[in-house]
C-alpha cells in the first residue's frame, strides 16, 4: 500500500463480522459501487499505521467509522480532525490500541496530518459477532453515502 | 485506554497496586498486586476479555477452512495461526511441504515477525523506556525514530500483502501450500525495501540497546522450537534449557493447561517443572547459534552474549529478530524459483495431527482430529500469551518488592512495563489486563 495520489480520499473502517461495526465499510462499498471517479475509496480494518500510510499526501480525506457514544442508533457525528483532537472514548478499539485515534494524533505529531481530515461517526447499536446492520444504522449508512457523494461533487466543482 | 487506580494504603506497610485497564497491550486485561509488610502476597494478571470459543466452533467445519478461520483469532499474528493450522493438518494427512513452498512459508512468517515486532518495539514498548505516555508523545521529540519504525513495519506488511493476498487476515495460505505463488519478479520488488529495512533493523538494535534497563536477571525455564539448521519458524522439536526435547506431537503429554478464577485464559505449565517462558527471549536463548552471522554480530555489538535473562532486554532481542527476519527474507528471495504447483495434493483421511510454530510472541500449538471426510471432530489451540501468564505473575512478584519505594503512579507504570516485556496478546489468549496493588 502506498500513499494516496488522489486529492480526495474516502476511507470506510470497520469489522465486517461485528454487525454495526461494519457501518463505515458499508458506506465505502456504496460509494465504490457508484464509481466516483473523482476520488479513491478504501475499506480498512482500522489498523493505525495502514491509515497513516493511506492518507499521507492526500489533501481532502473523509473517514467513516462506527462509534459508541450513547447517542441514538444511526446518529451521525462529524469531527474535523485537522482542527481538533477526536473524542477518543467513542471510537471502538483497534488491535493493540493503535487505531484511528492514534493514527490521527501520531500523524499530527509527525506533521503528516492531511490539511482537511473529516471523520464521520455512525452510532452503532449491535457490536456482537455476526453480519447485517441494525435498521437505524442501515438508514444512516445510506444517508451518509449520499451526503458524501454530494460533498465530493461540491469539492470537485469548488475545491478549497 | 489507561485508567490506573492505586488503593489507599491503610498502613505504611501494606498497599494495593491496581491497574484497571492495561495500556499498550492487545485486548482487555488488568493487574492486581497485594502487598503486606513489603512482601508481595498475591499477584493476578487478570484477563477479562470474553472467551471466544474458536475451538468449539471449529468442530464440524472442513479441514480446508481452518487456516482462514483461525487467522481471525488475531489481527496481529494471523500468519502464525495459519501456519500452525496447516502444519497440524498436514501432519494428520501424512504429507510434508518442502522446497520453495516451504521457503515461501518462512518468508511470509518473516513478514509477520517484522510487522508485529516493529509495532511492539516502537509503538508500545519504547515509550516505557524513554518516559513517554505513548508513541504519540514520543513522536513529538523523536519524530525521525518513529518514522523509521513506521517504514520498517511497512516492509513486513509488504511481504504479508504479497504472499498472503492482503495485509490483514491473509487469505492465500492453504493446507498443502498456497492458492497462488508469486513470480520471481514479484518477489524481487520486495528486495530493495528489505535491504533498507535490514539497515533500519540494525539501527533499531543499536537504539534498543541504548535504553536504560533495570537490573532484573531471573532464572527462567525457556521453551522454544529448535531446528537442526534454522532459527525456528515452522518446524523443530520443542526444547527447553532444562532438558526438554520432544516432538510436537508429545506436547500434551508434557504440558498442561489449568483454569484459574481470575483469568479467561488458561494457564499453561510444564509438568513437574512449572511455569515456562516463550517468545523472542526464549528463542534467543535456545537458538542463538541458529541466528544469521549479521544478527549474531548485532547482538554482540548490543552487549549481549548467547544468553540473556533480563526480560526488560526483550526489546533488544525482539529487535534482533526483526534484523534476522529481514536478513532471512532477503536470502529466501535471492534463492527463489517459482514451484511448478502452488500446493501439493492433500490425501484426506481420518486422523489426528499436531502443529507448533513460532508466533511472534512464542510457540503456538494446534491439534486437530478429523474424520475420513476431513470434517473436524475436535480442536485444541494453545496461544503463546496464555503460556506466559504464570511467568509474568512471577516476574511481578519479584519485581514489585524492589521498587516499593517508588511513587504509586510510577510503580504502576513499571509494573505495566514489566507486563509489556512479553508483548501480551490478550485477544489471542482468551479462553484471557486491569493493575491493582493491594497494600492492605
């Protein structure tokens, strides 16, 4: 895997076998199916060094991951990670506790954080072993995929 | 997530040291240490990550599914699970994978050791020695060092991705060999990066050796594989520094697993001898003479002899193994000729098979019994972390009394560092960390 050459990057994170944990992967899959030629779409398990490697050099990065904040299932939260640290406890742990949060903060410490890194969190309900999203999370996945498609369109038409 | 809480001392002479969630380890565990009159009277490495029941749900599955199912046990060492699984199945079916297919298995294992060891050395363990809360804080002062670690890890990822089909949970390993083997030119693309990685690994050994180490030599019972010609990955006899020398199939008649109330991971002991130590330090002590000349030279330059019994220096030995893995990977790539077929035939029969390979954290034992259709009747998996639990507790019992005068927070940190000497993988071990020191 090498650093992205695309200006716009979308990364969906999750575990496909932990029900709602797959929300980020499902958003990425929908955008891949729509073959957005203006950006790269990736699915990741959330391993931190791989994320750092992927977004190194990209200008505009959107990350989608499942969260557990206590909000209602399917709620979508938006964080501008370029401007402020993420609220660590709501993102689900990754292997060896080197996941998304650590990747963002280590990139920041190494001055490799993309200038525009937006992270969307979709509130999950069921993180037990198994496949399939909860109805509210499925709805949020469809909404966010559409929102991102629009955001990318605007971004292409009116770059920052 | 780190939340330490120190129990309030009821008297000057007793205390509780308690770490609710151990940081910088894989999975969920904690630590509880009870001290009375400056004596440690109880140490519990608590593993409360829920059991995962892999052995149970392997029953009824086809033998061919085993490498892909067991790879899911760990995101850090999936190759180890795949390798122990395929060797156990091949043992059951009476076949042996040789030549270039065997070499490719060593190569993919090199990739996993590089990835896993580099993550632990740079991101999880080095901050302890250098006095940082984590790798992020360390990166603010040691940016170029952290960058080197990230690049070095990538060299390992590149091997696993090429041979395993993808970086995490690789899918190209099968009983009998691989689904697809690389061309010479594909492997050659790894060589340049690995030459850089070998130099970076040498720097890593020097850097690790420059760290401050507490004086803590212990008398350990080391267990590792030993092969006549090679530093061990996939094959060899199980040996110890106290006379054990058995075939892998004799594992269960020599080792027993015991259930303890405070851990979801079974504790493993060597019959009549007790707790034993597996992993890089055990391999190093039992196989120094099998390291490549470059790795041996780097060890000597780092001030080590062929024996080392200070677990805090495991960071040096882990670095030496990164160097060895880069060196070995380059040797395999230079000698590679693509095999005619990616896998040998697998004659299925009703049988039992045994496999033990050297995962980054130590020996990983698998045993399967299959029927004549190759359906699994029962399975047994013993991961390295569950084997190291008792030794970790013993280390803490010895270590804490020497440092009781330290402030509570620092003592807690030192205890966590002592646990991280073993790079525990709690997710693997559950059937399996929180620190509590109880001073009364």
